[in-house]
C-alpha cells in the first residue's frame, strides 16, 4: 500500500473531542445547551462532561458527593448520542488540576483533536488556574459566552491573545476551527442564563421556580436523594 494512502487514512480517522470541566453541582440546562451547540458548531464526534472529584465546600451546606454529581450528569445525558460523562477525575479520588488532566487525555487519544470547554466566568478567572499560560498555549480551548460576563482579553499575555480566534457572530466555522496550532476559540453558540448556585439556593429554600433550568430526571434525582436541603 503506498505511503500517501496510509497517511490519508490516519488523518481521516482523527476524531474531534471536547471535554467540559466543572463541578456540575448540579448539572443544569445551561450546561446541556452548551454541550449540544458545541457538538453542532465544532462538528464533534464526542463531547464529554468532566466532573471534578472535589466540589468546593460551601459554608451553608456539606459538599455534594462526586457520586451524586456524576449520577446526575449520566441521567441528564442518557439520551444524547454524542454526549457522555468522563470518569477520569472522579476516579482519581482527589482534587485534580486541569493542567494534569489534559495531558492524560491527550495520551489516551493521541490521534484526536481535543478541545477544553469553559464558560466566560471561568475564562475571567483563568489566571488563577495552576500553570494557566502553559495550559492555554498547549491545548485547544473553547470559551462560551455567559449572560453577565464579558469576554475580555486584557488579563492574559500577548502570547495567549495571539491564539484567540473570535467565532462570535460567525455561523459557518468548520474551516476556521481547523487552523493549525493550539487556539482559543470564543463562541456565542450558547447564551443561557442560569447557574448551579442559584438552583441550589432555590432548592434549599424549598421552591424551584427555575424548573425549566433543570433537566426533569435531575430534578427527580435531587428530590429522591434529598440533596441541597
Ligand atoms: P456555580 O453557579 O456553582 O458557580 P455553574 O453553574 O457555573 O456553578 P459549574 O459546574 O461551576 O456550574 O460550571 C462548569 C463550567 O460551566 C464552567 O466552565 C462554567 O463557566 C460553565 N457554565 C456554567 N453555567 C454556564 C452558563 N449558563 N453559560 C456559560 N457557561 C456556563
């Protein structure tokens, strides 16, 4: 078989995979909207939610176990063909940093293109992340708009700014997302006003007025296991 044929076969097999990190305490319809829209826009083969093992402790209530947060994600994504939940961080049983997880994911998928997804609020505080500049310069990232958060670029270095590809208000993006080198893509593919904190507060007060913001199966699970009380 000629070499050029084997080369083109390898390129053809490359998958496009996204990982969306967070605590998902609980997963809400804002997270799900992001997953669905990013799959379409970036023509992904797979989108993984990547729940952290460690959920920051809130003084008013105990932290939610990683098992519960993982289970809610599985219920929320049960019928989604291309959207799944990664076990990698919860299995580690300890706090993990993204700069440790992404190289591990790359080793697991050496032929694939991997994107790390975050919301505009996470982007705003990215410079507090461990080895943030190394993380941004050595992996592809997708930053998604979020109501109430402006996407600014003045908190990062010139080297990072040069990698930014602004896809907001762009409707056909495939050609733009195959730019060589690691990039930080900004997208307004999703713009959904909800937060896990607001949902937990509602649940704690005993009335969920935002029931269109929580997947039905997740709401039932929360009730059954008496979470967020
Ligand atoms: P909390 O309100 O407790 O901070 P959250 O709703 O932000 O929770 P997380 O699990 O902390 O949920 O978020 C995981 C990821 O999802 C983060 O990158 C965050 O920026 C992003 N995200 C969450 N909600 C939205 C939203 N409505 N729009 C865009 N990004 C979001």
